[in-house]
């Protein structure tokens, strides 16, 4: 996929507009996500790529900054289970995720039927819908083919 086009807002401006301090670490993480190919990244991968570019940052700082950016709604978190998430730039476009539990591949999708159902569920429980995080888990076709290749039976012979 082609790289994302840069955001029209400079990272420091986006951070201060969101009420954040605009630290070098916050700017580095936000800048990375703004210019990275469209995708979903673990905190470890973000840390590794920022460190490879020469920026000095502890992994714990990367986690702290990601939490700050999620709280400020500049970054979205895709929870994948106990203490594991992927992060992406929050574009404001509502979408859900399908995650392969074998290789970690993430596919984004939007489904109007999900949106209608979500509203019906919120109404049933007397709530006003304000947001969602949905990550469906499965095994992609490539991983299925590797782990369960199609059976080829030898031709039966009559005896």
C-alpha cells in the first residue's frame, strides 16, 4: 500500500489542540503514525521503528504516550486480548477489525448492519451509543491453508 499522506496538522499543533503537553515523545509517536503506511502497530513495533530512526525513547514511555494519545482520541486502540493492543491513527472513520489469531493480520471493514444492530442494542438497554471497539478474531485463509492443507485422497481401488 502507498504511504499515508501527511496529516494537514503538524503533530505539535494536533497535540496542543487535544490538550496535551506536546512532548518530544508524543510528537515522535504521532508523527510516526501519521506517516506510516496504513496499518495497525503494536507498542513494541512503534518503539522499535522510532528507535531505529534515531529517537531515544524507552518502551515504557512509548506505552505511556500511546495511552495519552488514545485518551486524547488522536490514536485508536484495537484490543486483542489480555494486555495486548494494536494502535492506529484515529482518522474519525468508524470501522471494525477482523484479526487473524495465527499471523496477526488485521483487516478493516465497515458494515451498516452492525451499525443498525448496535443502535438497537443500545436502545434495548436504555443507553445512548457513543463509540465501539470491535475486533473479530479468526484464522485467515493463508494460515488455514498452512495448518490444514486440503486432503488429497488416493483413488480407491476395488479389491
